[in-house]
C-alpha cells in the first residue's frame, strides 16, 4: 500500500494508484499494437509524478513523458529506469545532465539542437534526441521553414554518433473533436515530416502523434506509440468516459459546526443570509488551497453521505456549507469530499468555472497534503 492516513492534514488530495493502473490498462487496449507513454508532467498533473509513473509502468506503460529536464531528472533520481522523454526546454537547459541520465531530449529548433550537440560533445556521450515537428498547433515544435535545416544538421550529428535519433513526434490541435478535419491535415503533415527525415537518411525508431483523446477515439493515429496524459488520471477529454476511473479525491476535515440564526449573514459581504435557523459546517480549505473563489455559493460537497451546498463567499482559507435540517451526526473532524470518484466530479467545477477538468485537478496546492493509496 502507498501512503498512510495523515490525521493532522486538514485538507488533502487522496490519489488512488489502483485507478491509475486501471486507466493505463484501458489505454493499452485502445492503443492496439502501439506502446503507451504515460505523461507525468506537472508532477503527474498534480497527482505525484514518481508514484504515478511507477504505477503506470507496472500496469504496462512502456515509458514516461514530461516537459522539462528537471522533471525527468526527478524521475531518474527516484530510481525509474524506463525511457523518459522531455520536450519543453530553453536552449540553456541542463542538457548535459539529461544526456548523462539517458533522458531523451525533444528538440524544437535549430538552436536547441546546437545546444544538445554542445552538451554531448562536452560530455563525450551520445545524446538521445527526438524531433518535435510542428504540424499546425503552432506552439512548441520545429517550424516547417526550419525543418530542412534541422534535418541537415542532424544527419551530420547522427553520422558522427554525437546524437541518436530515437523518434519524431507532433501534437494535435483538435484531438478532443475526433471528426475535426484539421486532425487529418496534421496527420498528413506528420507523414510528410517523417518522409522528409527519411529522405535525409534519418530513420526514427518510433513515431508518435496521439494524445489522450486520439488514443481513445482515433486508432488510425496510434502509429508506434501513444502519449496519453489526462486519461491516465481517469478524466476523459471527450464526453465518453470509456470506463476510466478518476484517481484524485480532494477532501477536508470539518473545522467547526455551529448554529446560525435566521437573518444572519455568512462570510464576507453577507452574500448569503440564513432564511431560517440553521446549522453550518466550516471547511478549512479556500482559494489558497485550490478552491476557486468564483465557485462561491455555486458548488456542493459530500458530507455525512449527503450533498451539502456552499453558502457565502469562498475565502482564502475556508468556506462554509449549510447543513440545514440534516445536521445530525456531522461533527468537527468529519470529512467533506469536494470532488472525486465518490463525490462531485471535477467536471462539475470545470463547467461552473468555464474551464477544463485538467485545471481543476492541477489546482490543489499550498497546504494541501497529498496521500497515495493502492499498490505502487
């Protein structure tokens, strides 16, 4: 079992590693013959990169993906030996440390390739490189106008054994709209980029394009490897949940239960006034902990097995819920579930805030403790 109950934590995220393993197995089924790279960037989407990485690999993921060299090094320092790709770095990143740790480096510009070359020659060790080509997202990735220059330079570096070309990959702009015509445009541009590399005598060991949405809905884009991120954590980027299990629960322990008389206001600005005598519970979590202030008076928690409405403004450290006529048995120290598989879905918060559930699970921070359950 991972983690232990922290009775002193007032607010915590509980991450179910069995759910992570379950989700990876589902993704492997959808990937067909393609391998699975579990994306654990941003500390595993705030679920814990090391713990999630271990659980994903144990469930059959072949490798891990992150953004920065620092994120990749943290996985290596934790003893993870599987292939790791990092793909978002400035040219002054510590590429030497990445090369020394056998971390695969995503290259998105001629400048980055030169920086990797310099690090490899200085270290006297071959760098493992993946080309990230821009097929239309126009974010990270090698610009089409610069791609021939990169291929020419890379051909020399491969011949000199300064660099090993492991893969070519790209990222989709409309994957959460599976029938969007631009997906096919990007696929065709990706195939052209692969063909251009081969025309320079460069043979990538792998090519990959599919993120979570494409893994689940576009089997034609699986290629050699798929790169699911949010789906690993049990949240689907499209309306169908595909049997995925959300892995994170955000919960807090009741700090106080007290009566409020009819006509009394609650929290800053008295945006809510008690219509009758009632009982309220104080939850010690606020916008400093990832409970968004714009949710004030709009969301519910599970407390005592019942959905309870937030009343009044969400504050920096706390918010209040109305227990109404059903307060019996709710006491200080009881657990309120803000979101999770046994409570409101993160998508409920996302809908209220006009955002995506990715942002919701990435939000808990500061004083929020993280606890893992399930098998590692």
